[in-house]
C-alpha cells in the first residue's frame, strides 16, 4: 500500500514519523509541543549522544522549495545544536540525488542517505509496521484497502461519489469527544442519531463513523429512503447503514408524508434486532421536534430517546483551534492570507467568536469565497463573516420549518428577540391569525405549542419563563430578511398588539439605514397602527426592574413620545404630533404611579428641543412636559433625579424660575432624606458615584452642604472598616478562591500558548 500523505497536516505528519521511527528503532523518542521548534521536532538522548529528527511536510511546496528553505532556515539551526546524528523526514518523494543533496546540506550530521527519509521510505516503514497504519485514523481511512472495500459495494451504495466526498473531508476532520460517543451508542444499541444546528458538522462526523466501520470489514449502504435498506438487507453480512438527514424530505416545513414514519420505524426495529447491522442517522434538532409532534408513532416508539441520540452542541476551544488550523493548512488560499491570520493572531478572535461553527470556517477558508479580498483585508473579512453568517439560516428558515414556526420567530423578532412566553403567545396569535387570513393558510389551536416545540433548542432557547433567539446571528438574519420583504413589515405592523412592536420595527430600520426608502414607504401603515394602538395601557415596573420592563411590557408614556418624535423627524406627519399631544393628555390624567420617571421625561423633552423646530403645537407639548417635570419636583427622593434637572434647567425645558423651588426641595432632601441614601451605598464605588453626583448638584444650586460631605467621608471610613473586617473574616475563602482563579488563569495561559504554538506550524504546508 502506498500513500502520498496529502491527507495529513504537518502535525499529523510529525506524529506519524515519530511512531514509525519508534517502531523501527525500538527506542522511545522525545517529542515537543507545537510551535517554533528551533530545529528539533523529535529527539533521542542516549549514552551521552544526541539524535535529532526533523520533520518537514511541505505537502504543496515541491523539492526546490524544500531545498531552499532548508538552506535558509535549518542548516544554521542544526550547526548550533551540533547533534551526533541528524535524521530528516519529508512527505515529498525523493530521488537518490535529492537524498544526496540534503545529506550534503547537513554534513557531517546526516551520516548516510538512509537518514534522509522521503515518501518512499515512509511507505516502506508502514509496510514493515502495519500496526502504525491502523493507529493513524486519517491515513488508515484513506488507504487503498479501505477504499477498495467501499468501491466493491459501488452498485449498492453509490460509493464512488461517497468516497470522493469523504476523501475531501478527511484531512479537515478533527476527532473530538463526539466520535467515541457515537461509536459507543452504535456498539450498545446498533442505532445512533446525530443531531444539531445547521453547520455544526453532523454529516462529517457521520461519514467518518461510516468509514470507521468500513475499515473494520463492514459493508456500507448509503440510504436515501427506507426501502434502500430493506432491498439490500442481508442478515449474515456485517453492514453499516448511513441515512443522512433521514427526516429532511419527509418533514421539511409544512409538507410531510404521514405514512413515512411507519417505514422509518420498521427500518430502525429491523436494525436494532439484527446481529450484524448498524445504522447511523443525522437530522437537525428542529426537524426531529417537528417529526415528533407530527407523528404519534414516532412519539410512542422512543426512537428519539436519549440513549440513541447524540446532539452536537459545542466544541472545546482546542477542538475549534484544530478545526481552524486544518482548514487553513489544507486551504488553497495563498500563503499571504494565512500569514495575516497568524501574524495578527486573528485566530484567537475566530476561535472565541460566539458564531463559530465549522461550516462558516469552511466557507471563509475557501479560495472562491475571498476572490475580491486582499490578504490585508482577510482577517477583518473573516470576523465580519462570523458577525453575520446569515447564509446559514436562510434555507432552514424559508424551506425547512412550518409556517407557524416562521410566524413564531417573526413574532419574537417584533418583541425584540426576547419575550415572556405568555406575552409572546398573545403576540403570536395576533400575527399568525393575520398572516394566515391574508395568505389563506390553515390555523390550528395547537399551532403555538407545536411551533414552540419545533424550534426550541435550534432557533430559540429558554431562560426562566422567557423565550429568546438561540444565536445572535439568527436575529441579524431575520432583521435583514424582513427588510427584503416589504409585505412582512406591513404585516408585523398591522397585526401588532403592542406599541413596542412598532418601536422594534422602527429600530430595525434605524440600525439598517440603507433601507430608508423602504422605511418612508411604510409611513401610512406605521401611522395607521400607531393610532390604532394609542390607547393600549402602558405597564410600569419598579425602577430596579426597568430593564425587564423593556422586555416584558408595552411602552411607557415617555418611550411612546420618543417613538412618535423619532418617526415625526423622519415622516414630518402632523398626526404624530397629535399622538404626542394625546399621550401627554393621557399621562396627565393617569395615576401618578403609572406615569413613569422624571429622568425619562427630561430625556424626551431635551430630545424634542434638539430635534424639532419650534411651533405652536410643539411649544404646547413642551409646556405639558415641563408641567409634568415640575409636578415631580416635590416628590423627588434621590440625588440622580435632582441631577437630571440640571439638564432641564440649562436647556430651558423648565423655566429658570423653578430653580429656587428645586433648591428648596434639595435642601429639604438634605435635611430629611440624604442620610438614608448615603447609608444605602454598600461599597466605596457606589458611595463615590453618589458623592460626585451630590457635589455637582449642590455646586449648581449653590447649596452649602459641608456637614453632608463630612457624613459621606465618614461613610467611606465605615465602609473601609467594614471591608477590612470582612476581608479578615473571609481571608481563607478569598485565598482558596484566588488559588482557584490562579489555577484557571494558568490553565487558560497554557491553553492559549498551545494554540499560539499550534498556528506557528502553518508555514510548513
């Protein structure tokens, strides 16, 4: 059997050379972590003699490049090391003259031509040490023996195409924890389902498992439909069946064959009860969920039980580094592109990116994908693609989930991407009913529950009682998708049950200004539905829960005014000013608890002053806002609200005559309440923030508060003493925690150093 070793990375190649030379010499050889090797890949120290072994893959370079590199970079290193013996290994085929030339370069350290090991010599060593071939996964699976086993079944498996497909993936594959887990499931149950999100590597993992079985003398059958397996089933022949995307054609979107589940269940039962057969299946999570909902037979069969199923959800940092490394090493990109990734250490940003998935890595390391990108631009281009990998979501969203599921995701988008489940249910019902009526689609009472189950774990995830997008890139994709579908934007506005949904649509336009023309085209629908929803009651939570309020409830009065104001600045429609006036009238007549917070009112008033030219109506609106702000003054009970009044006074939002009134209120606050707020500060940071704000307020209003400043300083002393006591009390706990942190830091540093060293090997291509 003969190999060209093209399926091995430089690190794989080094490991192979070590194992072969260990087997040949009977000596245990010393290896080192990846990185700049100073001329040493493998070493043997014995009897005060030093043998150094250097491995140079140079898969794509050729002999002339190899000789040039050796002269420039390696000869001086070897002279400095001055070994007793130097052995040089390369995957390139070598002639007798090539060996002599290399030997001459490294005189007197290479003792004879046999210590120059090329492709032919490596293959000879593999023939002598068969066990080494089996140990090296990629080498073994690409061998002619394995390939011939597949090709012998070509009539049944269409495996010529399968061989080429897997052969191209083999060099890129990184064996991680998922590989032995799937093998374990198959060995125990004969059936394994690999599921996961789009692009995480389900098919690649399944194909590597398939080849593992082929290498162990299993017949391979690639299944397109259950009958393919039934037609080729032979009880006495060891067989591995491979059924990629086994629910795809049956359960994509709204189209499915309700009788297909019977054939699939019969096939699974046949394999489970056989003595010589196994089956590996792949599917996306949301399709598994959809099939389970659609088929009572599936639900009762326990086919999707955990014992049969492995979900690929994440990779370790090292796994990600290896996957990226392999894709760069075997890429057809020019060296300048790869050098930019390594020299700028952009690989760290790629590995740590929240949208890292193998499919995106595959795209961006492909030569055709970067045709118009220069090497200098490549690192930024790589990160930008990860920031918005929208291609991943297009097909699943448009083709592979049901209409109710799509409508659920759009409803969630209209609520900002995160929503209380019960409130999302109501918003979904409105949007789904509207869309189904408009497009003549069927509505079922169970649509919300089914849609939620269908996309849970793939498109959306849960946190407490909230539903949210599982990945930020999905939200990015949906925003751009709705901006390319004007009718969907109009539907979202027309079916909205909350003003907040209109605000979200406006925000989508705001962060994508290139769609301003479309934004202007939505004016009539925007205003119609703002008027329709103007009386929907706002809900206010406590100040400390305001961030939750923004997710959970409809817009407060000030936030409504912000929305109307920003839309008026774009549309110049007087109806929006009238909506502002009506909102203010409602706010004035509302329960004071519902009206909101003074800083929100100051913010919206100052915003109006900055954005709009003054006229009679705007002036009357500003007067109402001013009156609301002034009505708050007597009830102010914290320093930050006094501080916001400085902006209101300086801009003329409230009349300067109110300054004395505010001053009197502050003095009352200092006399009666300030101590409470000071002592509510729990640490020096909070107290320092309070002191800075307090000093700004008393300086602006010309108030003497030396006694209060003294109290603040006294509180600093108390906090210091308290923190000292706490430090003494918790010292041992702190030491233990710090020890753990230092250990974690060291682990991270070691891991990071390994990754940095790993990518230094990319020059050996």
